[in-house]
């Protein structure tokens, strides 16, 4: 039995599609699928095969970690990579502030 939440996966794909200002029709054209199949994925009725999923993520410049985060139990290293990806989207000033805070927290735990 799969722990994959199809509805949440579809919501995340829709979120990226809208962020990229694409219609379901345009995304379907890019990844060579029918608009109806894209709608089924976004509504949680279907889950794409791995190759199709990767094509969709590439077309949307989407992070698999983010799209799957509600269905995957992260190990610490994977979570670190996700945080690193999120940090990269912030201006360097905020990156430094967050890293300084993390340093303080880590030092506190060492005591």
C-alpha cells in the first residue's frame, strides 16, 4: 500500500504550474500529455509514472523534494538539502542571518 498522497502531490504540481504562469493545456503540450491527464494529476485522481513525473518537474523547474514532501519521511541529510535549497532563494543578507542563528543553536546544543 502506497503512502503517497495523490491529492497533495497534485496540489504541489498545480502550484508550480501556476507559478510558471502555464495553463494545463500548455504544460500538457510541453510534456506531451493530454490536458485531461494533467487535470487528473492535479486533482489527485492519477499519479504519473516516474518518467512522466520527472518530465513534469523539469518542465516546471520544480523540486521533487518540495512536491513530495508530504509523502516522504526525510532523513536528516535530505532535510538539510531541502533547507539549503530554500536558503539559496533568499537574499544573502537573510542567508547570513539564518546561518548565524543556526550556528548559535548548534553551539548551544554542544554545551
